[in-house]
């Protein structure tokens, strides 16, 4: 650390999200305030239906909030249209899901190459970068395997390499270890934490597992759409 506060990857303020309207409206988030900086890993916990996935989707520019503000790298996304939100997402956010979401017919290297090509890389440079990213997540020897030939932990490493494609500043994981045994899941979380610690990105992982949450730098708990442990402000007290 150089003494400078780390750059914020994402900040939400007074965030509210209502699904639907009228009698069937669901208030999924209320007054949520949170900042996640590059270099840190945050664990998001809370009961089923408390709003964790919704918050992740708002932070990742997949859902527009119905109240409050979202800033990605200091830029308010409030005024952006759908296309600009998608561009923001493509450039700055990587997602990892519980169910991996890999194309069954693509090999690991093809998966990462495609992700890079969708971000505008030429196929030659994308191919080289894909190999590099797979080596970084410990899959150098599985480049040409399709998902059916990989274990759960290996599939999640492919998904992480895909999330890292193009070096996004924010990685969002929605229960990325829920389908894995504890030891494999721990490896996945330590991989993500290592990436954050290299100051490459901010990482937010949703988890129900307190052992996973304890590996994070910070734990935020959400209940019924509200944060229950207000964020500690690292710059306020020193
Ligand atoms: N598309 C939707 N339309 C209407 N309501 C929704 C929609 N998605 C989620 N909800 C509601 O919003 C609330 C928050 O849901 P969310 O999926 O964010 O919870 P979660 O904390 O991720 O739960 P889980 O731990 O089960 O994944 C819940 O009451 C849910 O029923
Ligand atoms: Mg969820």
C-alpha cells in the first residue's frame, strides 16, 4: 500500500430497488449504501430473499435502481441508457455464478477467447491472452477441455478466467462456491482474494457459508433489503 486510499470500484448510495409495480410490487432494496475499492474482497451475506443477488445485479449494471445512485469507477451510471450500461458492464465488470454458465461445446481456451473477442480483441491477441489467463487460474493443462471434461472447481476456474478477461475493475460472484465442496470452494475464494490483493480489482462474493465469508476482508450482511452492519469507513478513524 502506498498510503493513498484505494480507488473505489463501485459505490452505491441511498439505493432502492422495487420489482414490479402496484399491488404486486416487491421492495427488494432500501437505502443501501456501500463502497467497494480495488484491492479488497467483500463478502455479502444474508437470508434467502434478502436482496443479495439484486444488489449484485445493480452494482454490475444489470439492473437499474429505482432510487439512489450507483457509481462505477467514480462515474454515475444514472444518466446512461441501456446501451451505455451494457458498455460499462462489458468494460468494467466480470461475473461469476454458482452454476458456472459455460457453453457446453466450447473448450476452456475458446471460452476465454470468445469473451475477449466480444470485448474487441483481435483473435490472435485474444488467443494468447486466453492461454495466459487460464495459466493464471491454474488450468494451463486444461485449455482444450470442454466443461463435461472438467470438475466443478475447474469449471469455476474457467468462469473466473472468463470474468477476468479484459481486466475489469470489479468482479461479482453470486454464490460462486455453493456447488463446490469446502476445500475446492476455499481454493476458488483464495484465488479471487489473491486477484484483489494484487490490486487488480474489487471482488464481491455472495455466500451463505460463514467460512467463505471469513476469508474476505469485510463482511456486509443484508436483511430484507437493508444493510444490517453499517459499513465501517476506513478513512474516518485511523
Ligand atoms: N425478477 C423479480 N421480480 C419480482 N421480484 C423479484 C425478482 N427477483 C427477485 N425478486 C424478489 O426480490 C427479493 C430479493 O431477491 P434476491 O434474489 O435478490 O434475494 P437473494 O438474497 O439473492 O436470495 P437467495 O439467497 O435465495 O439467492 C425477494 O423477495 C425476491 O422474491
Ligand atoms: Mg440470490
